[in-house]
């Protein structure tokens, strides 16, 4: 299928899932990489307390807060 036809079908609300190779699908800039960060005990305790309050994991609260801060920095430039 040509890109023009695909775009036209998609824009008109047609189901284009049959022509997609989902096995190779990737989200841009979403590749995961592992990093290790050492935090003092008081910080871990505070993170855990806030994570419990919000009903998320420690890793999630760290990711959320870092993403918020990075977005603030990007929008202030």
C-alpha cells in the first residue's frame, strides 16, 4: 500500500491495522535504558511515602518527577 492511500484510509477512519507490521512497531524516544542512582536513606523513605500516597511504585514517582522537571526546563528555554 502506498503512503498516500494509507494516509487517506487512516484519515477517513478506515481500519488500517491489517497492513501494519505491529511486531516491528516502535515508539520514538521511548527505548528503555537502565541507570543506577544512589540515594540517601532519608530520600528513599520520602520517595516511598509519596509513592504509597499516590498508589504508585518508587520507580514511577522518580520517573514522573524527573519527566516533570525536564519538561519545565525544556519549556523555559
